[in-house]
């Protein structure tokens, strides 16, 4: 067997990796690289850089799959505290690019909001693991406060898209913790009332334009509507079977913007058609379900809530991106998970799957040894 | 905590399983929703989007206009445009270069390798080209500019081997006369981001160069013209299908300057080896006949980006060849302004034509010890205005200025244009300085002293003027008060086969004083050029009547010491100045001359230069190698072939 070729410590380490999930992830990654190759006009350099991103991600996946729920749990408060501190620092001494103050300079520019994508679900999972479940009303309120503090700090930068993603990752944990259905439905009603208020009073002009554009994309073809219009043409003209790999002329012309990052879904849809989309969505659905399944096998409540929260967040990224590119949701800068070009997203997502794998119950042999 | 409920692992596991199951089902529905949307786009609305994708897109290809040419007043060509050849690559058209059956970015390397064997490409060019070609698939990207004759021939023969590579013709600026009049004509250079901020970007899409200095910059809007375009249809692969419409570019206007290039050349030769400035104007219309600042520079160096060495040579040269002394140099005007001061004194009734001042060789404010010396230590005795101008008697003007008072004095001098820009149509003109009480209080937070006024009376102290301001003031004297704006541009030609149309001179409010006062001051200036005057040598044997005034501007503060040109470092020596106009009864030329750190006085150094310029212009003494229209045009297209 292959086991005999590897050093024994690695064999032990790899036993913590869920082979099924890794196999499906690899399939998705392979599809993503093929699409990237086409989207970047056969720029092998770019594909190679993305492969390096995946290898780094894979390494982190294996490393984090070794960390038990008990250990990770201890890090929660510190990571959350550090993240909030950095977010405050961003507002005070942050670096401003394109009108938004989102970065901190520490030799290179870092974006502390990225940390919160992990820190917020971790903190909430930690909080609820200390409390009786289903949570009492007061615990839900405190949990919401833990979500709103970083969310408001990020909205202030302003980065509405990331604030939204981080807030939802927190809400998912609260939902999984067993927040009562009565509270959930009244919360949803509150949001539907607050949304128009936010639109009129709480948004920057460019954010409001994106929503206007969503509601009536053809109204502004030279401005923000252009992206959506072009990506709809690309997807729609792909038809049932697609135009074939490397043959998407919409995406290969200079018409489709951001085609190797946020809009890569349009390239995929044009070249592989509805059939390809069915397969892609099937892969994603399998990954999400598998993630939820692994979470349910978690060692303890913390493991289940964090694993579940990360899995549902993964779905949410997919939903926001594919909804945006197909013209259902407003334009928010969210990459298509594991397919769009970009190091940060790929590395953190692979890492979070490693976390989900690592928090599973230990097999009996280890338990006996322990 | 006693009231803390017991956490039951089994219950919590059960709760999570239910919640996760519900989430899994909701996620399934959400993704089905997305798939439903994709079904709508890709199946139901397929025909609509397929048609939109097939649809032909229109693209606008800009055609840059040809830049206007610049001529002197007699039609001698000063700035020309000649053709140059550029090699451009359209990435989408190069095909499968490396033979792997696909047309991709990798094909570029193969193409460059083959092209490099034919036309040696520099590494810098290749790098710049590659960054561009990555970004634009359907736009021509230049790989090599300024092809030599051999390269043009070599490429023309091998053209079929290079699909997607085209040789394009572009017009490029060229200054056939080189350094001559470079401070007036200026030069063009590559457009940078800073330039784009002040022009209409749509008009400059296809344009590579823009006026950076001189007339090229100040009349950029006339010279540039208006861009045209081809509106073409491209198919889904970006290939041109047909031309929808076309708008021809409108070429820039040809400019005719008031400059007489032969006079300009004469004047530049007169200052050879010196630092200084000369301006000659036609007083009747304000046209600038010559505008000289030496040393000069070769404007051709700047067109395609000056090399670092050439630029640092120009920048670090202590004589500052890039500095336009005629417009930007500010000097104490010295005694040259005495005729204007005289007119001011008469107009303000501080003096009368007959009033006299006793000059013992110095002037002293009552009750003060400090002595203001006349240049003539022995004194001029009893002098009136006419004699004071002829002899440049300092004491007379010390007294005049003191009694007039600084504010009345400087207000009147402003009417002659001192202390404000003349508004000449060249960039970066300096304002100079006409001091007043308020100015000194603002600038130095100190009171104005009567002694300050005394020095201003002989054009020293805080007073600073540019050579063009002096020339402008002389035209006002020559015109008996009529004031016209100095201008370089005389006329324009909108299209090639049209006559040039001459622009009207722009008048300022005239300086209105009694006609007798003008005549008196001008008589004094005429006497300057006659025996007994400070420029008698320069005025000797003239075939026409000249009015002039010499001046010497102090650079070195002489604290009562004795000035000796020979003993003082060259850079601290006085500047020699001369102003004048001729003929007196029908002025055709007005000049101002300044020679920096001259070894002689205004009368010895500057005045003879002024006289020679007048002779050259009025008697047409330009020598045998005079430049005429036809010669320069053949020069530009024949002898100065760009491909040599």
C-alpha cells in the first residue's frame, strides 16, 4: 500500500483527514483550475500561482486536522479579542485604498476582517459551549452583541460585503445552537423591515447604486450594470451544453470584467452550460453536506457548532457569488469558493475544512490510549 | 454556579442533528433556486443571450490629428512634422506562432524571437511591450518606434511572415533650426498623466505628444486640432467586420509668429558667449520681432524623452540654458526707467519741464547723514529733466522720487506695466516687483523708509523687472502712451491652402499725459544717443533717429566702496542694460537688451547691441546667409531626412 511509502508520522497524521471530503474538494479544485486556465487566456503562470495557493491550503488542512476541539476552543477568546483590537486599529491607523480604510501595514498590508471570518464563529461556538442549550434569550442577546461589534467595525471601513458575510457566519452558529424558531422568525421580520431603512439611510452611494442596478440592470449599462449584463450574456449564451472549454467567446473578449476572480462563474457557465452547472452545484452540495455530517460527528458542542457554522458559511459564499454573477443578488466582492483566483480565500477555506476534520471524535484506539 | 443547568451531551447532539438536517435541506433548496435561475438564463432565455453574444459590437478607433506647423512672420518654417515608422502588434491576429495548435499568449515569445532576428529589439522595449500585450488582445501595441530605413526595408520584404504585425506611419515633431529661437518655439514631449488633466482626454486618445514649453505649450489648443475616428464593428472574436462610419480628424492650425527669424538669429549672435536677453517689438501692434534668451538649448532633444545625461547637463549648467531670461529673469531695471520716471514726475506735477535741480554729486535727505551718490562724483551742476535723462543724472531722479513718494510713484509705474505680467502668449512669465509701502509691510513687517524711495528713483532697491516688461514699457514711450499687449502669435492658417489671417492687437488702457511730456522725455532719450549722451558711441552715424536709454543694474551691494569690474568676481558684476526705439518720428522697432554680469556699462556693452539690432531690422542687414521660406522647407524635408 501507499502507506508503506510514507513516513509513519505522516500516516498517522493523514488518518485525521477525511478522504471522502478531500476527494470531492480536489475534484472541485481541478474544475476550478481548468476554468482559470481558460479565463486567463491560457496564462500558465497564473494557474501555477493558484496551484501553489492550493498546496499551501492543503498543508494547512493537514496541520489543522490534527488539532482537537479542546485545543481550538482555548484559542477562541484570544483570536476574537485580537481580531477586534486589530479592527479598531484599522479605523485609527489603517491604510486607505480606493476610498476604504481596510488594511493595516505590518511590513505588508493585512486585512484584519479576514481573521474575523474564522474568529466570530469560533467565539460564538465557544460561548454557547459554556451555556445550556437551547440558549436562553439573554445568551442569544449576548451572542448577537459578539457578532455586532466586529460587524459594525467592518461596516465603518466601509466594507459592507465582508460585514454581511461575518454577521451571517455568526447567525448560523446561533441558529445551530438551537435559537428558538419564534425568535428566528421575528428576527427575519425585523430584517425585512430594517432593510429598506438601511437602503435609504445607512448606505454609501456606490452601495445603493449596486442595488438599483440589480433591480434594473439594463438602466445603467455603462456603469455598474455593465458587469451583471455581460455576465448574464456569457452564462445565457452558454445554453444547455455550453460552448466548450476554452471556447467561451464572451469571456475571452475583453467584455467580461474580473473574469478570473469574482466573475469566474460566468466563464464556467458559458463554457460548460447548464450541464456543467448541475455538476458544479452537485459538487458544492456534496461538500457542504459532508461538512455538516462531519460536524455532527464532532467531539463536543464547540466542535459541532464551529464545524456546522463553517460549513453553512461556505454555502453562503457560494450562494452570494453565484447569485451575484447570475444577476439575482447585488454585486458584492465575494469570490466563488475554491474556484476564483486568489490566495487568501483559497488558503482560509482549505484551512477551515482542516478544522472541521480535526474536531471529529477520536477513534476508539486513540481514546483507549488516552 | 448553582443555578447553572446541567448540559446534556446527548440532548445537545440531538438538537444539532435536527438543526443541521434542516440547514442541509434549506441549502439544497437555495442551490436549486440558483439552478432555476441558471435554467432561466441558459434554456428559457437562451435565444436572447445567444443573439446578444453574436451581436456585433461597435468600437471606436481614434485617428489623431496632424499638428499644425509654426512659421516666422515671413513664412520660414520653425516647427515641422515629419513621418516616422512604428511597428505594432495586434495579439489576436498573430495566430498559432509556436505550432502547438492553439493561439495563446505563449505565441508572443515565438513571434518576438523571429522578429528580433530581423530587427534587433532592446530588452527594455520587449518588457514594455509584454506588459501591454497581456492586457490588450485586440489593440495594436507598439513594439518599436523610429524604424530606420534599413529596418523599414527589411520588414517590408518579410511582412507576409508576420501576420498581426503592422508598420504604421506617424507624424513626429521636428525643429529644423535647432537651437535657434528655442525659448520662443519651445518643444513637444510625450504626454504624461499631468498633461492629461488639463486637456480633453477624448481629443488626445490617439495623440502621443503635447506642447511642453514655449509657443508649443501656450498655443497647444490651436496646434493640436481635433481627433477623428473610425467607428468599426467587431464580431464576437473582436475582429473587424466593417466600418460603420468615419469622422476625419481636423488638423491643427498653422501658426505664424510675429518673430522675424533673421532678426532673432542676429540678436542671438550678438549675445553669443554671454548670458542675457533681448526683446525686439513692433510698437505699432505689440508683435514680438525677436525674443532672445541665451544660452539656448536644442529642443529636438526633448521630443522622444530627453536622455538622463542630456537633461542633467542642461539642468546643472551654471548658465541655466533652460531658463527663459526674457520672461522669467527679474532684474533691477536701473537707469533705463528714468524717461518713464520723468514722464510720471511731469504728469504728477512734481516737476515741470523747466524745473532744475542742483547736483553736487550726491543726494542727502534733510537731517540724515547717509549720502546717495550720483554716478558722476563731481556732479552735473544745475540740471533739468532733458539733461538729466541724457546724462543719466542720479541726483535729479533721487530728488524726483523722494518728492513724489513711493505710492504715487509705483502707481504710475504700474501704468507702464511694471509689477504685473505683460500677458505675452508664452508660459511661465514672471511678475517682477513694483514695490509699495503695503508690499514692504506685508513682506518684511517693516516700515517703508524714505531712503527706499530714493533708490527706487534710479531703478534700484526692491524694484525688479523682466526684459519683456522693459520692452513693453519702451513701446508705450514710443507710442506716446498707447499700450498694446505684447504677443508672439501674429496670425493663423486654419487649412493648408488658406491665407493666414492676422490677429488683432489687444489694447490696454493708454497712459494719458500731456503730449508735450512725451516729446520732452523722448528728446532726452534722443540726446542719450548723441554727443554728450551716455550712449553717444552707439548712436554715432545712424541713418535714422534713435531714442535710447542706458542702464546699469547693481548685483553687488556696494557699501560705499568703489566699484571696479576687473576686481570683482564675474558673477557679482553689474548687469548692462539698454532700451530704445527707432525711428523716433515713426517707431518701427523697440528693444530692450540686458547683458548679465557685463564687463562694461550699459552704454558700452548693451547700447551697441541695441543699435545693431535696429540696423539689422530697419536696414535689413541680415547678411548673405539670410533664412528665407523656401530654403528651410527644403532643409526640413531633404537634407534633414529623419532616417539618416
